C-alpha cells in the first residue's frame, strides 16, 4: 500500500461510498470541499506567486483513483446481478412448463364439479320453493288460528287476553301484530251480520288507539322520535294512521296563536290610503303585521317537516301536505280576510295596495318553502309538495281575484283618484263655462273644431271616421255624460264614506269657494294620476290570470284615463281657456292701458305638458301591455292618436285665435289712438305719440304673458319664438300699412322716426334676430318722408325698401306735405318712368 500525505480522509471516503454517493452534495460542492483544506493562509495570498498547486493535484489524483475503484466494483456487481437474473429466469420458465399440465387438470376437475353442483341445485330449487310455500301456509294457518282464537275470545268473553298482552309488550313487532290482528278482526266481524263481537273488538281497538295517541303526545314533548315513529307505524298499520297524523298536525303552537293586534289603530291604513305613498310594495308596518306571522309559520313548517321525516318516514309528504293545507285554511286565510275586510272599509286604494302587497309577501313565503323542500329532499315524487304549495297560493287569493273582482276594485280606485284630483277644477269650471255660454251665446271649442273642416291642417269628419265604432261612441259618451260619470263616482264615494274612519277620509264635498290653484290644470295632479295608473297596471300585470286579460285591462284603464283625465280635465281646461279668450274678443278696450289677460294661455301650456306626459305613459306602459293582442293594441293607438290629434287642433285654434285677438287689438289701437295731426306738428314732444305708448304697453304685456305661459325646454323656446314671430310679423305689416294713412311733414318725420325707434327697441327686447332684422325697414320708411330729392332714388333702390312694391312707396310719398314743393313730385314721376 502506498502512503501519501494527500490521501483521502474518512469523511471524503464516506462520501464516495456506493450506498450514499456524494450524500446531498452536488459535483461542484464536492470539488470545493476537496479544495478548501489546501487554501493558503490569509497573510500569504497577497500574490499569486505563493499559490502551490501540488496539494490540489495530489488530492484530485487520490479521488480519481478511488472513483476508478468504485467503478470497477460497480461493474463487477452488475455482471454478478445479470448472471443471477438469468439463472432465475431459467428456473421460472421451468416452473411454468411444469405447472401448465397441473392447471389444465384442475380446470377439468372444476368443470365436472360445477356441472354436478348445477344438477344438485336444479333438484334442490323446487324443494326450496315447496318449503317456502309450506312455511307460508303454516304461518298463515298459525295467524288464522290466532285470529280465530281472538275472535272466539271476543265473541264469548268480550275480551282477549292474548291481544292485551301483545299490546302491552315492549317488542315493537308484537305491537305491530296486535294492531294488524285488531284490524283483521274488525273486517271479519263486520262481514258477519249481527255479530256481537264487533262492538267489543271496536272498543278494544279504540282503547288501543287512544292509548297509543296519548303515549305519542307524551313522547312528542321530550322529542323521543324513534318511539314516536314506532307508534306511528303501528297506527298506520291499524287504520291508515289518520288519527296519529291529525294529532301530529293539530298539536302545534302556530294554531294556538289567537292574539291579534288592533288593526283599526294601525298606521298601515294611512300609508296605504296615501296616493303619494307608493314607492314600496311592502312597508314596515305591513311587514310587522304579516311578515312576522309568515316568518313564524315558515319556522314551524320547517321544524315540523324535519320531525315528520323522522316519525313518518314512509308518509312524510302526506303529513307535510296536510300541515300546509291546515295552516293555509286556519292561519293565513283568516289573517288575509281580516286585513282585507278592514282595508275595504278604508278605501279602494288601501284595498288594492294591500292585495298586491299580500300577494308579494305570500309569494316569497311559498318560494322559500319550495326551496327548503327541494334542498332537503322532501319530495317523494317530482313537484308533489310544490304542487301543494301552488294550490295553497291559489286558494288564498282565488276569492279576491276571480271574475275580475280585483280589476273592478282597481277601476273604482282609479275613478276615485281621478275624481279627487279633478272634481274641484271640473265643478268650478263647468259652472263658469255654462254661465258664460248662457249669457254670451258663444259657441264651444268643440263646435269650432267641427267647423274647422275647411282648414288644411285638420278635417274633423275625416278625424271622426278614422276612429272605430267603440272609440266614436266613447267620445260621444264624454260629450253627453261627462258630468253624469262624475256624479256617479261622487255618489259611490259618499255612500262608502259613512263606514270610513275619520283619519282616512278625504274631503269630497264641493267647496263653496274653490282655491285659485284648483281653477287651473295642475301638472302635479296629472303626474299623480298617471303615476297611480301605472301602479295599477303594475299590480294588474302581476295579478292578472293571463296576458289576454292584461291587454283588456290596459284598454279599460286607458278609457278611464281618457274619460276622467282627458275629457273631464284637459278638454274642459281647453274649453275654459277658449271661453276666456272669446270673452275678451267682445271687448276691444278694457281700460286705458289696453290690458289683455293672457292667463288662458297657462291652461294651453299645462294641457300641452299634460298631453306629453299622457302620450309618454301610453307609449311606454299601456301599449307594451297589449303587445300580445294586436287588435287591442290597434284600438289603443287609434284612441290615443285620435284624442291627441283633437287636442292638438284645439290648441292650434286657441293659439290662432289668440294671435287674431292680438292683431285686432293692434289694429284697434292704431285706428283709434293715432291722431291725424301726430306727424304734422311744428315741434317735437318729449313723449312718444299716444298710439306708440299704448302699443308699447300692450305688446310688452303680451310678450311678458306669453313668455310666462308658453314655456319650453332649454334656452330655445320654439313655442314662444314662433308665437312672438307671428305677432311681430303681423305688427310690422299693420305698421307698414298704417303709415300710408297719415300726412307727414319734416318735423313729423322726426316724430315718426322716434316712434319707430321705440317699436324697434320693443321688438329688439324680444331677442329674435329675424324679427329685429325685419323691423329695420321701418327707419327707411320714415326716411321717405324727409329724405332730400337727390337721395330718394338711392334710398328706394339700394336699401331695404327695394323689397316693397312701388304702389306702397308711392302711398308713402303721397303723404309727404312737401310733395308739390322742392321738386319732389317731379323726381317721383321720373323714378316711375
């Protein structure tokens, strides 16, 4: 053995051991470990000249020698293992060959044994069947013997000790035998006419049933469900278990809750009777009165359903269904009936809101129970308990929804609401309108529309023909029976008012004096009416039995809107506005200020806004509800379009007649307040002419009134601009014609110019550029009366006057006081040539 100071140490040799080669080290880590013992000291590493490679080389050589030895050892082991594997492979092959013959012999023996076993079974099988039949016959014989002994005991002694012993036994099987035997004895005794044993057997059976029921109730207190299940099985075997099931269902705290809060004192009715309180279907007070009860009912149903699943394992669904129907009849129906009876004595609104709210609450209750039964595997067949719940849901509200009863209440409710919102306005304005028509002999707006057939914009006969028979008859009904409808609604409410508590009643009587706000159409009331109508449709959509019914309901609610809000409110407002307009046409001069009350335009504007809200409600709510009924949808469209067309014509007539009234007032002022010598004076006054001052006041009043009443959206009010443009254009035409009637001297031309400047300032204040531009011609017209002869031609041909006819210009020139002087006549003739 060669010894070297650089030979491997024990730790390194251990790392090269084949059973744990390198341990957990990588190759790099192993090399570094070999090298670290040969590092130089810290004070000798200042220069590479001190680095001695010999220790490293010798150590690596020793390591390589050791690795070669290990490699040789591994190769030897591999060869030895290969030789051993070959020997074992040969031995295995020999064993397989030797066992093949043995396996074939065993298989042949097994086949023979199998055939023998099959033959034996074929012979034993019929014997087993015969034995089974004999055993069954023996058992039946024993049962029959026992049944006859019991019957004989009841027949002779009126009692049977054996049955009594079975009943008191602690063995569940023996108790089941007792119940089965008593049931068979009752059948046997019943078939034997005049048998005296029947009563004894029936009495024994009744006592047995009562004892078991009593024990069942005692056990239920302490939740002994296993024994309760045994008793239930016994009684079900005895008579179907009707008594024990009824006992389980009836013995529940939910049926003993009879303390009811004072419904009359509840704040619920104030909220339900408030037309403005409709944002939430189920309010807090209703949740307290009904929601808490439903929560207790759900808790009771779920708890008893779990118990029934343990006690009545094979009859769980039957027991739960009976429990649900009993709760429906004795708890929920009673509660709903009491609430709705109270609501019907309050108001129709309270009634319909409450029905809807209860429908939603009960619906949530039903859905929650359905989910519970499905999640907890209570269904023994598809939808069995779900069908029971659906039937209960239907039964609860059938009385209130059948035969359109709910819709009838919605109709009455909407009638009442519309009447409450419009009757003061309608009563006051009907009386005012009738008084005016009687004293003035004037015609109505409707009559005016009928005479409007020569207008290109509207033909009343064509409009009337476009409507179907139902729509026309409905429109005629309004004209003849509008007040009758209102009186019927009022009478119905007054009859109901006697049974309504004071805090919920409304003031329905017609007041001696009507407040100012009740004399005009209120957009807030129109919005409230439409809101109530939409809420009614939402309720009907949810409670309606079918889409076809929903379409019919939407049509009937539209008729109520057209009758109550349309004809009795909007149309009446337009009629009143028309009468107020006509009352001013007959008086040309009301006072020295020539004031014209344009307040009737407020109703026009309110009617226009009301029609917009109404058409929006129809297009977004009513029409979509009739999408499944094309015929009804077409009727709704015809009714609404016809009514809106009629209203638009009414508004058009009102605006045109208003323009005519303004035009007539202007003409009257110009004709009566412009003196002939206003423009022939010899000195200029500080004030404008009287006609100018009156026109300025009058048109300022017109502008301010129209701007206040003809409102629009945004900064640009097209209605106002269009109206003022018509007024301004007509005013300009009248002024141009007016100036042809007066003599004007040089000083008068300055006075005329001063008036024209005032007119232009007036029109300029309206801030309508097109109108301001048109009025610029007036200054040039004023110049015609004072311009020098040399400038006359350029004034006529180059300025705005070139748009006037030569006859009009001649009319102005003829009124110059210096027409025959300064060569004016000659120059005018030369221009004509």
